[in-house]
C-alpha cells in the first residue's frame, strides 16, 4: 500500500473525485491547453519528465487505465506478470519517442482542496495509433511496465556463490535489469531459501519461482519498483469482491472469484 498524506485521507473520506495527469518521456516541456509548447524568448521551457508537473492534464486526456494482473488465475502464485497502461488523449504537437516512458498520476480533490500527486506506475510505449476525435486527432497509447524486460535470460556472469539465497538472487536480477526493489521485499523474504543457478531460465521465470516460495507473485509497484505480494499479506476482507448482504458470499464472473 502506498503512503499518502493526511490531506489525501481527509479528502477521500468525504465527497471527492480524482484528477489524472500523464507524463510521457524522460523529459518534457511546459505545454498549453492545446498541447503546444510554451516558449520564453523563443526557447521551449524544459522540465523533468519524472514528475506530474511535466505531464498532460485532463484538458488533453480522454481516458487513462492501468492494469496489473497479480495472478493469471485466482490464487495461482508464482507469477511475474507485466502491468499495462492505455492512454487516450488529444494528439500533442510534440514528437513522442518510441518506447517512451509513460507515468500516470492521480490526486484527490473535493473542489476546495487537492492532495499531492500519487504515482500509478511506470510504463513503456509498445504501440500507438491515431484516430479522428471531433475536429482534433486522438492518440491512443499502450505500454507495459518494466517487468516485460525480465524476459531476458538470467545473467550468464553472476557475482553470487551458488546455491545462493533467494533475496540475493532477486537483488542480482534487479541490478541486472536496472530495477529498484521495494524495501518491503526484504521484510517479507526472511526465510533464506537456497536457489540453484537458474541456467536456461529467464529472470521473470526465476522471480516467479522465488515468489511461489512465499505464496506470492512479483510485480512492479506504483513507483516502478520490484515488489513481492503474498496471499497471506492480503487482508482477508479485501481478497474477493463479496455480496453486500452480510453473509460474505463472493461475486463470481464466469465461475471465477473476482480478486480485489
């Protein structure tokens, strides 16, 4: 769970709504309501692309959806599935690079107060398309998070002594792929299971194997860090969508319980 401010908690406890913003690219420029770059003395004003101030606001966004499938099947552990983002927006005037970083943010508002911007993941564009949208053009973007890069083979040159402890293997994978690791992973992975050198396996397969040892699965969190989520770490009252009649009956779709 992400840490949020007291102001955020205060706002969402009452009548509120959420505002969205999306940053595209490692660096950006200030843009106006039409998506055109704002200039000063003929020069574009560049800002860092890692924060919401560099992003496109709701005047440009049509829809933003993210998806992080923790399990292929309900309660099937040992997964390391990539998250996805889909952004539909008015086409901006600037060029969006191939495989550009896409970082969505949300904040809570009640009309009088607004919370801090909260990151909702880091993704990389894999495809895009354009279509007509009134008298404008709409740009549709789809991307995956960094877990997709874990399809790479486990590094042939390892700095570990094998068999190696599970947490050391996860750290080596993270270092190899350029991931940061959520600090909570080290609090969860305390058993010190030994892992044989995974010759012929991808980093993603190894993460899934280690995740299964802890009855969990790996994913990329909202900050773009590697995170292990375990079944015993999910609050029982929020594991499944239930009927609101007080008997705890679960709602199913096609016979499958809906994990929430």
